[in-house]
């Protein structure tokens, strides 16, 4: 009861003061995960399209409870540090984090966009099936694990820095781009172990020993360059303050990691 | 006359091992300035959902400056009745007075007992070793360790859960912030290092002694994860005289740290390579010298390899060390701000008490992060950061 | 004189399918099949058949079936057919009943009563196909601790670590001597060992000179009671030296290689005259007590310049934990223990079936004894005697062994069907024979590939099970009895094994 009233009263306040009804601010200090997500959902149901969350500190699953059969779309800006599983199962919304994110960002995300002006933790984009994620700095272990795609539904992850071990483990689809900006060297090991679909682009170079046995390292072709151009531009537009020069980035050496076969373990069993 | 010949049958030990899922946090002021537990209690409360209220605990360094030269024994007297607890206390004190000189002792101050479940009687003693006969050949520390092991295995209902100088552990059954309030940690203590643990045990019978931190002398460990090599680590340590009585796998980390760092004087960078060694594939690619060192370490100390997911914070006098398992199955975030050095399961908790940070990173699996006190004549304060 | 004993096997030939190609006649070295030109048929003599199934597998028309003959005696639980017939044979010949392979009697198999753990929820399983899984092990003595010095920022190891064998997988080939097995079989074992990053054991027959250069580095050479084929080069070309005190199939007695198996090549390798019986005495005649063993161990260390680990192989018998502890204190770097079900080329049946204890109980009790004495680091334990599959390997390691030796399993990989007639020298599969005609049937390339395949498959299964337990390095499983539970065992058996019952 109280929550619905809160949402409605906010909406009323907005319309009375003449501001756009679709922008609301929530102060998340001392709110539990449940309470914060309750309010977000109420706002969505009330038709609000843009929310700003302040003083977020560790609340989890922000953006998860926002499924609506009518495919409502909301934009959520977060100031602070969101907790684990940010935007898990995201259904088409847009989330911007002004700060660092923790583990589990975009867990099984279906559609939408996440922008993080900082770094993200482990297990980013686990089982991601659509939508886009842009991370300005580095990411942790097990990024893009089991990412998937189907026909035109193809998720994209662009990381400005580099990642730690097990990038793209079991990858089955989608596009991952690591730009290694600021001279960062790709030091992760076991990249792409078990990869059987999708593609990873790394700006810079890596050793063959850093990738799993199922991965083929190859140079770019024209198709790849088109893809890179498109998503690097999108990355730059999300982080204009970086002051990047697109042509300079695209001129640098990139490598492509792709699976050798769709059935990497075909010969394993005795029948 | 009848002679009864008894053929001893060795019964197998049915030990139970509890499993630990949880949250950990550590804060250290590398200049040695001491602070209360208020901040770390808020930080661990922020990770409330990682625990289930069945255990919480703190380790604090620098809290007894007036008694800094004496060993501070923290005792827990369990038992279902008041009588049982008193009797255990008497047994222990009788033992203590024979082996140690007691300088001062008192009940550890606490708040209202109604706020926590079934608290034991908790007492502290400041003591100096009183070695007699053969035992005078032992160093003070070995003497204390042997006496502590003896008490924990032989005296019923009495457990020494902290035994270092100028430091102490506080723990019990409850959420960590509740334990902190119970022991008045934000009100009467100031420490330069605090480590905290919130517990989610999967064995429902929680007991006060089973909470973290686990400690021996001034080494304390808080741990998130499960050690699947526990059976192997345990027998190896038992060969060296450590009794694993507290039914939790974290014990072996504390004893391993004591064995390797205190008794065998190995530096933390080597100890990390024993507990979380690099993979053979990486070792084979190293240069000859490093390869030989790593191979030898793994050969000799194989049984101390800690397998299974873990992230731990080890506290020692003047040091705070964070370490995760070799494939980083558990999270650990490190951060610095001026003289403060933080370790946490989640970054948000650090931001809660220090919104601005100089640097934030997640260390690689198997690579330790060490914060050291800046003090005259010692190595300059240095956070070893391997990226 | 007519024997009162039934033939062991009956041969059923489908005359319609049989095309009289005489292949079976050529395949069988026992002379079971012969061609009758008048009737244009193959005739089979069941009294000669060993049941090795060679002719059945190689018949192009699948026309032959060979089965054990049913027993026609009145059923008698005490006087089983085997007991009756062995007795009659002895009455007919006055001799000792010989047999080959390992104990086939229904003693309890503890491997089948132990179950393994798997991780769920509290500890993630690890997928060996994608994440690193390490089976590498070191066999040998390890110091109690290491002294490490910092020297200008670099680490220096002060402690000297003794020589160790590095194996990529904890499966080694057990001791089978050249003489007992054919040259090709022996060479196949050596080839597969080198290819798979493990070791083979030469047994007491020595190591032929031409093989020393190529295979010495993967060889564990044996110094047995007969001291066959031992010269300084033999000792120094190998990776380790093993003193054979006993073996599981025939603890307490020596070995006997009949003269017909001592061909010129065997004689040259063993350094005895061609055609003589090669007798290994029961004890080493220079080891009558434990201190003598210590003397021999150090003699070998001297002979190999302290560069090779010295192993001692004993059979698992009563009180052997105390013996094992003594052996470790005598200076051995590795103890190899052979249990009740260990195999052999020839042994008296009475000894093979009745002497010794099961290896599972042996590993546990030895491991526990060494730990209690605080000396478990000083030697590695290799267990042998009836390892049949990868689950047995994992259980052996969890009970306390460092690695396992496989003997019968390796021969089965090469084609053996355990017909137990190894002592005749007429192995149709070319494995346990010195007859060049038979030996040629075993192709070294194919057989060694089969052995490597076996090791590869089992190593992978071990990795899967380890990963299931949430462990990614073999050293974390060794002696970790927490991951085992017993099913259908008595309390005392659980005590000896040191494991809980399932559900406890």
C-alpha cells in the first residue's frame, strides 16, 4: 500500500510542478534490495520512464523485476555502487551506472543496454542472450560465460580495458570486444575454453598459450572490421569523456578468437 | 589368575566438517592509527544477505596496549547449564595457574544477553608463560600453542579462541553486527586492523566456537568458501601436532599459516604459492629458476594445497593479507584510500564507509595482497599488488 | 592313462557356417583344432582348450563358440568342482597345481563397496574439459619442510630434495618381466609409458641392451632375489630402482621361469644359460632382516650416485603396516604394495588364492600407520593388485596411495582374456610366450597405442571424477578419506579403511 502511494505521489508531484511526469528520483540510503526494487517496479507500473537512484550501496538485482508483458521501457541512472546481479534477466531497459559495478552484471540478460562508467566484477554477461553492455574500464573472471545468440538476436559486450582469466568460457554466440585502452596488456589465461560459437575481438596481441584448445586465433577480415567500427562508435558515444579517436583505435592491430568447430568434443566418448 | 588381553581396535574418527558460505571484510590503517569497529560493523551489515545469522566474528589488532607484552587468552565456556560453565572455568583456571602467571583476568564486557542466542560465558586472561622442566626448552610461542591445543582437546566445555598478544577475537552465533554490538566493539575498543566475518553455515547446528575468525597466537583467519582438500590438509597438519578440533575447515588455514610462517619462517609470497600454487601449465613455461622453485614447493607441500573455492583474510600483528584460490571461485575486492587498506567480498561495503577511494581492484587468483604497518625500522608500507 | 578330470571348456562349431579355412587350426598353439582331410572337417579336442577365445574372435565366419563346460557333479558347496578336479590332477601327477594371472576367488572386493563424493551448492564442481585439472604427481621422498632464503630479492632453496619421479598421470605399468612376457609385449609397455608420460617396470627379467637408450628414462628397473640382468649400466640408465621383496600373487615364495621360456634372447638379458630354469629364490639371500634391507637400499643409492629414487615392493600380508613403516625408516623412497589379487605368469594355485590381504585394506592401514608416526612424507605409496577401472584408481588415491600400478589391466588392453595358462608359454595372443611364431602376432605399434588409449581414457575419467568432487589437483585427494563412504561393509571394515558409512 505504502509503496503504491509513494509511486503515485511522486508522479503527482511531478505533474503538478509542471515537470515531465516521467522522471523520478529515489534516495536509496538505508533501503534494502527488496524495498528499492519494489519502488522501481511501482514506478514502472505507473508509467514512469526515467528514474535516478542516488546513494546506491550494494542493493542487488536492480532492473530485474521490471518485466512487463507490454514491454515497457525505463531508463535507470545509478549513482553509487550497485550490488551483485545488476540487471539480471533484463528485459529491454536501459541502465547507466556512474561508478563501479560488482559481480554478475547482466546475468542471463535478454535485451536492453547497460553502461558502466568504471569497472565490473566477475561473471559479467553470464549466459547473455541479447542486448548490449558497455564497460569503461576492466572486468574480472569468467566474463561472457556461455553467451548465446540466435539468428538476429545477438548480444554485444564492449570493454574498454582488459579482462582476467576464463573470458568467453563455453561461449556459444554473441560478440565480445576488449579494447585494452590506456596501453593495457591482455594477461588473462584460459580464454575461450570450450568455445563453440560467437566471436571475441581483442585489440592488441596475445600468446597462443593464453587461449583454450578449441579456439582459433586469426586476423580480421572485412566483415569483422564492419562489426568493430559499428560497436567501437557506439562505445565512444557512451563514454564521450574519454576523448577517443575512432580511426586511431581501429587502425591498431586486433586479433579474432573464434571456435575451431561446433563440436569440440566429438571424439571424447567410446560407444 | 586371569589375564585379560585387550587387542586395541583403532576406531575411525567420525569427524564432522561444517561448510562455510559467507561474507568477509577487513580494514587496516597502515599508519597504525587505531579506530573503532563502527565502520566495519556497518560494512559487514551491508552484506547481511550473504549470511544467515548463524555466525559472526571479529579480529582486532592493537586493542590491549596496556597489556601488550602479555598473551591475551579469550576463553569460551560452553555447556548447557550455568553449573557446567562454571565447572569448565574452574578446570581451566586450575590448569592455567600451573602453566602461566596470570596478570589480570575478567569477563569480556558485553551488552544485554537477551539479544543473542544462548551465549557462553566469555572471559579473558592476560598471562605470561611459566615454563617448567623440559618445557623450558620450548620457545614461548611453541609453549603457548601446545597448551592451547591441550586445553581445546582435553578440557571439556572450555575453548581458547584467541591467544595472541595485544589482539583478540570476538565471535558467536548471530549476525556479525549483532555480535559487534553484543561485545560493545564500537564503543570500547580501538584497533589498527579489524577483520570481520558473517557466516552462512550449511550445518544447522551452529555453535559459538564454530564462528570465524579462527586463530592461533596472533594469526587469525576469516574465510569464505569450502576447502575440498580438508581431509588431506588435516592429516598433514596433525602430523605436526596441530589438533583440528573445531569442526570447521577454516581451522586448517590458520594452522597452515602458523606452521609455514611462524615455524618455518617462509615469507607470505611463498606461503601463497603453497596454499594456492600456479597451474602446472604455467610452471612449465617459467624460467629455470622459478620453475625449480615452484615445482619443489608443490612436490614438498602438495598436501597443503587448499583446493576448493576460498577467499580469506589473514590477520597478523602488523599485517593484513588477502588471498583467493587459484581459479578465483570466490570474490575479493581490494581498495586503498590514504593510509587505509580495505578487503571485502563486495565493493559496495567498502564504498559505504569510504565513498572515495584511491584505487580499487580484484586481485588475481592465487596472488596475495598484503598491507603492512609503517613503522620505524621496518620495511616501508607497501601493498603488494600483482596484476 | 585316462584322466578322470573333465575338460574345462567345450567347443561348439556351427558346421554350416564353417568354411574349413583352417584359420582356427593356425591360431591355436595348444593344438586344439586339427583338420581331417578325409572328412574335410575341423575336429576339436576340448581337453586341450585353454578358453583364450583367440579362435572365436579370429574365425571369419563366427562359427565357433567356446564355453566353460557345466559341472555335472552333484552340487556340493564344500567340494566345488574346482576343488574336486584339482585334487584328481594332483593324484594323477603328484605335482603342485600351477596357474597364472591373479586371484579369481570371490573374496570381497572393497572397491565395489566404496562410493565417491560430488560437490553441490557449497562447492562448485570443476569441468575438466574447460578448466585446468592436474594429475601430475611426484613419487619419492619429500622433506618435512623447506628452508628458503632471500638473496638479493631472489628466492634460494636451501633444503636438498631427494630424487623424485614425475608422472603426468598416477597410472604406472606394473612389473612384468621379459621372459614371462614376450619381447613385443615388453616393448609395447615401454613405448606406451614413454608416450603417456608415465613409467613401466621391467620386472626381474632385466632390460635388454638395445632398449636402454630409448626407454631407460621411463623404466623402473627391478633388483629381485635372482638378481637377473643387473649390471651398473642397467641401474644407471633407469629412472628408478626397485627392490622386489615379494609380490601379491605369491607372497613368501620365489619365482620360477620354466626352461622352455628361456630363449636365447631371454638368456642373454638375464645372463643365464639358454634353456635353464630361471629360479628366483624366496628371500633375497642378503636380506634376512630389516637392517639388511637398509644396507641394500643404500648400496643401490651409492651405485646410482644418489640420483634415483629407490623403491621397495612388498606383498600385502598381515602386519605389513609395521613392515612398511620399517621400510620407510630403512631409507626407501617409494613403497610399492601388491595385494591379494596381484597377477603373475606362474604361481602355485594354493599360494595365489590363499596368501595375502586385499589391497584396499592394505593401503589404508599403511597410510594411517605412516601418518601416525609422522613419516608419511618420506616415501610415496604405489598400490597394485586388481585395479580394474578408473574408479578403483580414484578410490586408491583417496585411501592414501600416491599412484597405482596396473598389470593385468595392461595385458587385457593388449588382448589378454585371463585364461590363466601363462605358464605354458603358449599364449595365443603373443603376450606371455617366447615362441617367435606366436610373439609375432602382437604388433608393437598397435599394442602400445592400445595401452596409451587406455591411460588416456582412464586419466580423463579420473579428471571428471575429481572435478565432480570440486578438486582440481591430485595432491588434494591423496589420503582425503572424507570424500569416500562405505556401503554394505561391517563396522570393523569401515574402521580399517578409515571411512564413514554412506549417510554418516
